[in-house]
C-alpha cells in the first residue's frame, strides 16, 4: 500500500501561521484533540505502566502517551498525537512536546485506540504520516469492538511501506519489543514469549504484593 503524504496536515487551522519575525510556538495540546473516554484512558495508563515496568532496566527506551509530536521544524501545523508510542535510543525525555528534528528519534512502535470518531483517521491519515516518518510498527486496536473489521490490526514497515500483516488468533509479535500484543476479547494485553506469560498490569502487581504479604 503506497500512500501520498505530501499534502497531509492533521489540523489545518491549528495553530495559526506566524510571520517570519515572530517566535514559532509548538503548543502542548490542541483544542481539536478531545478525550476519547474512560476506556481509552484506562487502557492507555495500563499499557504505559506495564511497559514502563518491563523496560525499567532500559533507560534508552522511552514510553509516551498522548504527547504532541511535531515532525517538521517551522511548521507547527504538522503534528500528530499518538495514543501510545515507544522510542528506542532516546537518552532524555522531552519535557513538553516531542520535536522530531531535535530528538532525531522516530518512534519505533505506535499504538492507536480506535473509536467512533477516530477509526477512519487511524487507518488513513495517521497511517500515512507514520509511514512517512518511518515508524517500524503500527497497531490499531478497536477498543469498543465495533468500528473495524478486526479488533487488532497490525502494520510493519517493509521497504518504506507500512504493510498490513496477519494477526493470528488475536495476537501479533512486536519485533521491536520482543512482546506479543494480544486481543483477549475484552482488552489489549502484552505477552512475553520468553516467560510464557502476560506482563502483569499494575492492578495484578498490587494484588500479588498483597498476596505475598499475607503469606509471611
């Protein structure tokens, strides 16, 4: 699938253009980016927390969610805000927004949680932008199980093209992370093939800590 991204700008009216003598501002949020609801928030927090714990000994790997990513210097209208992105080789985390020309690190993995208002953009404009940037792996998860043909769709960069790859039995291996994304039929989870088990969520970790306390 070849995508022309030369004219893509996700927010044509935000922010307004400035003259050459004015400082270019890169806002930390946009009025047009609206919250998607409690399901999206909880899943984003759960996956981010789970990944941060798994990668605790990898200081060169950073996990972000709902962060404004600006991908063309001097063009504050050229931005995107992934639900979840993982960057490898990044020594320091940006303090407010992610300016690609400063970090020089393209997110290796991006996950979007599709909703009624975002699903088409997730598999069209956003797919095109991520392909243009060189994102290695892109996943779209239909959190409500009613907007896409399959709850979990996966793309991998092959010869410069984000190509859809088969998701078997609701699971697909992330080569970048060494983990499987798994659609359980209720939510999206992460599975470690080496330990042959799901990564613990924060709730499961707390439950395990309480269990161990009672055994002492």
